[in-house]
C-alpha cells in the first residue's frame, strides 16, 4: 500500500513568538509525506532546484519516503516562502514568496506513483491537480487541498477537479468562499453535491470537522503548552488521514474508518505545530501517536444518561 | 433543589437574516431561567419597568419559574437592547442600548432565593455580583458570566468576584483579554489559579470547552439547518449546565457530572438559536432534549483501535 502526494517541496523562513528559522525544509508535500510516513509507504511528486541537496533528500529517505519523482531543475532555485506569525498564532503573514521552479511545475508521475493505492493532491493549480488525478484512475481514494487564491482565480477549474476526487480538505473560510454559504451545514451539503463523498473542514485552533453521508464528525484542537509553528498543520492532518486509511482500512469509506482517520489526522497536526517545520514529526514515536489519540478521545467523551433517566423537570 | 439567577430581564429588538422582531422578551436572566427550567426549579432576580406586564410574567410562570424577586419600578421602563446580526451570525452589532431601570439595579434576594442550592450571576457589574454571592454562602455551586466591558472597566473587581465562585463562563476572546494570554491552555490555568474550579470557555459557533482539574472537555457546535438568532445562546448554555447539575448531580464537581452538564448546556444553546428570543426553548420537549444529547455524543464519537493494533509503520 502506498500513498502518492503531489505538491510543493520548499524552503521556508519563519518567524514566530518562539524564534526565527532560515530556509528550513517546508512545503505542503513535505509536511504531508513525513506525516503519512508514520503509517504507510509514501511517494512524493514535486520539483526542486539545485539548492535542494542530499541533506534535504536524506530527511525524506530516513522516513522511508520515495523521492524518485522529485524532479530537480539544474540552475534554478526551489520554491521559497517567508512568513511571520503574531502572538495569536492564527494567521500567517506572508513576507515573501519566490515561486522559482514551482512556477513551471508540471508533475511527472512514474508508474509506481501513478499506481499508488491513494493519491493526495496538495494545494497546487487545479488544472495540474486534475491532470494528476486523471493519471491515477486506479487509486482507492483521491483527495485534494486548495486555497483562497485558486477559489478566486480558478473557481470553475477547482470545482471540476473536486468533483472528481473523493475527499476535499478546505478551511471553513474557504468552504464559505467557494459556496457563498455562511451556514456550514448548507455549505457542506452543497460542496458534497459536486461529487466528493467526504469533506474535511479545517477550523484552525478549533480543530476540524468531517462531513460524510452519515453526517458531521468533530475533532477539537488539542490544547498545547506551546504552539511553536502552525505551518503545515493542515498537510500533517491530511498525511495522518490518508496514511491511516491506506494502512488500516479495508473499506476506507466506512464511517468508523473515516472517523479514526480524522482522529489520527488531528493527532499528527497537533504534533506538527509543537516545533518548527517538520522537526517534531520527524522525531515522533509510535507510543506518542497512540497516547495522543487516547487523549483526543478523552477530550470529548461523556456518558449520556438520558436514555435511562428523566432529564427534564417538566 | 432550586437555582437562583440574577441578571437582566429585558426587551430586545432584533434583526437577523431571518427577519425582524420588535421588543421581544430578552435578557440574560430570562434566557438562563427558561433554559434551566427544563431541568429544575428556578428563581429569577431582576428589575423591570411598568412596560413589563402580566403577559411577560406569564411566560416565566408557564415554565414554573418563580418571579417573586423580579422588582417592578413604577413609572420607569425596562432594559432595552436593539441589535443586528449579519450573514455570518457570529457577532451582534448593537444599534441601541437603553439601560433604564437596569442602570440602578440593586439585586434584592428573598430568603428563598438566597437559600437556593445553586446560584448563577449573569453578566452584571462585578461588585453587584459579589454582593449577591456573599449573600448566598450556602449554595452548592456558584457561577458567573461577564463581558469585555467589565474586563476593561472593572478588571480588579471582576477578578475578586470570580475568585469567590466555582464556575466561570466567558468566551475565548474574554479569557484572552482578562489574562493577557493568547495560549488557551496557559490562560485557562491562570484563570483557574484565581480560585474557580471550573472554567467554561464559550467558542461561538465552534462550541464550548470546559477546563477542570482533570483537563479539557470539548463540545462542538451543533451544525444546524437554520441559525435564526444567536442572542442568549451563552445564557441558555449556562441554564442547561446549572439546571442539569442541580437536578441530577449528587456531587456536582465530579468530572462525569460536569461533562454531562456541559453537554446539556450545549443542547440547550443549540435549540435556543433556532428561533428568535426564547421561543424555541419555551416549546421544547423532553424527547427533543434527550435526542439532541445523543446527537451531540455522536458528533465526536470514534473507536480508537490503537491499543490493540500497531498504528504506525515505522
């Protein structure tokens, strides 16, 4: 079983209340693949410049991630993003974006990547996502992420692309922007009406909710002592979600499997933000994953006595 | 068993995307008492003008709520608030506030109100809250709500008051404002350090979280087809929370009791916002309360297999 992820592999410079890091390993496909690698085999499809060296590749290989389809463009530089988070850690302020090799990204999938059991289209131009998706007809599940930029500039293409995938992951503002609906229940029904069976709505520090044919499922944000760097939390969620489904679910569309996948997604996102870049996920252990999943379960568990007692007075 | 609530009893004029209502029954103590009356006996302490007539009082009496301590000031008018909600239904825009009789509110408690088993101090000036709390030394649990206005204008008094109650209910912005802490875990620990054993952090449409000595407990917002009027949702939550504890909990500080109370609080808040003012709560049935509590439980339930299977690949 293998998950293929297509998206950005990049360098990030970050400033948060906890410090500053220059040109650390970043990019959506990076965060996704390191997260998913906790659960299953991963192949990453992306493009880098010759500033991306053996040390960076080794970080992937140490997690068993196959980088055969990471194209390297000589004489060019990798995608670079510089951002800053203020005290509330909710919204990243972009200081600088250099697309570099990413401007002409044309994902090239080997047969092995094309034949993966699951495929995740991280946030790239929707036409490119659709091109990849059409090459991966045998995948058990396909999913995508997107962003406000594509909703504004390529809305029709995005709707066409998402109508062909199984799982759509967006944040709540993006869901409202794409549907024009303020009510989340109505918006979710409208989006699922385009085709995807599963919608995951990311809600930042509040957690995430999933909408399937059986209704809504919520996972709260884990209260943490320190949120050091929220970059890549959504990609780490997606990595845990697809990684779990790929490795454990006989029927990945079964409600109980999807709920566990969302829980493991939240587990991975909660770890991801505890340190800069992917540093926390790279040193994560099996025991820590299991323990935090138990903590997540406890965050919302209550015993409902109403069935056996009269709750109301009148 | 009786819960006493002290706070505003008022008229509200409201405009939401679902319509407009003129001078309907409102006020924090109103929403609280109608909600709590589903579970236990309630006494309301407040002040109204002579525009507040027999029809309004009958709405309370129909729910078994004792209004003996609702003082009526002749020749004066009741507290009036006019507000508007835009499409996102998140924040109320105040059009007009007329304090009227509420400007000189001096809560007068009968022995019966003073001797209640639980007391809730809805959002009023913190000195007044403390005055009431000091009269109710025998209550099993006392709780309070407040708002940004008092945090800014009467911070020290509010901290003194909350140090003497058991349960503090604030929204997340208020918790951050009061503590100066962006991190919710740190802020919650700091606030509980002032004395209250239980902190309930209201998170608007995202739901609510409770912090006790055993950690955090989250209840999500129920996705609803129509959110007609969010006014009073927090007071309806508080009413369900204290009403449930008063009627059902042998030890109201037991974690399982507190969690169920927070769940019933969320149930009542979710109904409250389905119609204008307190209309939905006034026609609520026992069966509806029980059914929605089950729905809440289902919103977050997942089976965690990690204990008996190896989750991670490496």
